[in-house]
């Protein structure tokens, strides 16, 4: 098995490669969309710069190979409003605030 890992922040890639080696998985760290056969994993950055471009790499890879993550996880990563719209029925009460005044009002509700 071959696993292609894109990890722009260089935080998880080496750990994934080491774990893969212990399990007999051929892990290839990549900085762009790979051409080979295998499975893909993308570690998204928490914010821009890099979040949008890495998300686009995921979608390109997903057209070419199976991916560890599914599209919903990638499309809603670090987007609390999108997560709420998609999974709000399963989530505990949540306040989405944009200003300090909104935050204080929300705190008063709990």
C-alpha cells in the first residue's frame, strides 16, 4: 500500500511516515498533487495562507485516488458556521459570535 501525505505545516507528515514504515506502508510525503497510484491524506493548515490551496489539492487528489478524509470533513474544516449548517442537529447548543458584545450576550444565555 502507498499513502501520499500532503502536510504543508510539516507537523504530522514525519510521524505518519514513521508509523507507516512500522506497518509496512509506503508513505510518500508530497508538496503537490502526486501522479502515482495510492491513497491520499491531506493535513489542512488551520487558516490562510495555505488553507484554500491545500483544500484544492485535496479535491484534485480525490479525483485521482481514494482519500483518508471525506469531502465533508475537508470542506467544513475550521469553518464552524459550515459545520453547524451541516451537523447542527447533532451538536450541543452553540453560539456563533462575531463581536465582543455578541459574546457577552451569548454567555448570558448559558
